[in-house]
C-alpha cells in the first residue's frame, strides 16, 4: 500500500495543525501525552511510563515524528518514567525540573522556560506542592495545559512526601493554573476513575478541594487529612526516577538476529525490505490456511506452510 508519512501524520491530527494524543497506563492510572507540530513532524512526549515504552515508540515511529524531548512533570513516586528508554531510542532530550535534581536530565527546566517543538512550544510553569519539583506545561496558545499531579480532575496530588506542602500547592494551583483562561483544557498526570480532561472554568467551580467557595484553609485541611496509603511501587519508582528511568543494568529486550519492532497494535514486526535483503538467512513461515496458501493472493517463494491452529 502506498502512503506518505507526512499524509499519515496530517490525517492522524484530524486535519488540525497540531497532533495531540492522550495515552493511558491502566496499571498506574497514568496519562502520557504526545504533541507534534504537523508542519514539520517535531514533537514532545509528556510523562511516558517505562512499561509502555514499546507502545509509545512504535506510535512515534509510525507517525514519523521527530521527538525533540521527553518531559516529565515531576519525579514520580508511583511508576517509573519511560524518559530514558525513549531518549535511548530516539536521541530526544530528557526534560525535568532542575529542582528535582535527577541524573541523566539534559534539559534542566525552570519556571518561564519554553520547550519548542517545530513552530509550537510549551511554557514551563513551576507548580510545586505535590513535590518541590512539579512543573505544569502550558501550550503556547493557552488552549491546553499538562498539570501533572499538581491539579487532578476534581482533585489534586497528595502532599505527604517528596517535600510536599499543601500551602505551596494551593498557591501553585490558584496562581499558575486556575489563572489560565477559562476555556484552557487541563490534562492531568493521573486519573483513577476514567476521567480524561477538565478545564479551568470547571475546576474553579467544582474541584472538590479548592473549587467553589473553598479557601486555602479548607484546601490545606483537606489535603493534610487524605491519609492515603503510600503508592505501592514507591521504593522502586523514586530511585529509578532520580536516574530518569535509566535501568541499573542495560536491558537488551530486542532480539539480536534482526531489527524487530513492535507496532502500535502490539505486533512484533520486521520491515519487508529487511526480510528481502536477508531472505537466504531466514525461514519464512506462512501460518494461513492451506486454501489461502494455494489461493489467488499467492505466497512468498520457498515459504513453509504450518497453519496457525497446527502450529
Ligand atoms: N494507589 C496508587 C497510589 C496513587 C497515588 O498516591 N497517587 C498520587 C500521585 S503520584 C496522588 O497524589 N494521588 C492523589 C489521589 O489519589 O487523590 C499506587 O499505589 O500507585
Ligand atoms: Fe505524582
């Protein structure tokens, strides 16, 4: 099938100039965001999850995106970031707040920095309180903001470890997030009940901890009494995230015999051109039925037939 990557990217963006995808890790309730400038294919990934690296990489490769940076909103306590893996695979920068003091960060971010991708950019806003190094990334036209765990849909991040502070979080949310335009869409770092997005006007009105008439005292009282159990992977996640998700020992999951890649559909695949070039070194197994093998679609020369039910 003939296709051009630029056309696939433009179509994937639904005809808009910005490609935007929200991805989900069901194990930890974590959202990962992919943004790309359709005009030139440059993009950023926000808060990737280590275990979802094959999914993220194959989507980026299939859409022909040149990843400029993998940005974490903070040093997560509940899951390991995929930033190191995507950096290794694509050469993109790893962005995190300087305040997080993590290793392997080559885009050390401060309040009011900008991260450009193509002709678009994300403005960096320091929103400490859940951790002392939390950042919110605001899209250049203020139509969307990625709040990490500073502000969740109808809630907010906990403040009971990683230098958390409920007073600081209240100021971060009110001064840096809810000061954005009413229509600005707010994309959280997590949701545990399936909500995907909110808006400034909605959270100002309905956030359970600081919306409506609630004041700083209400917020601090609520936040200091959440009494949540610690994230169950905190002991593993925190040290790993202070290395930006770099494994202690180099993991070599890819088979050595060929450039196998996982498609976004999750299938391990080889490029047809590579198979053609290495035809003499490979045994090709055709797992269709014998009717299909002998049928009008044809078959690859010297391939071996073992129908899937018999394999
Ligand atoms: N049950 C989750 C814990 C999730 C958790 O504590 N999440 C943090 C964000 S890293 C939080 O601030 N949660 C706020 C909330 O659940 O309301 C796990 O074990 O991973
Ligand atoms: Fe968090």
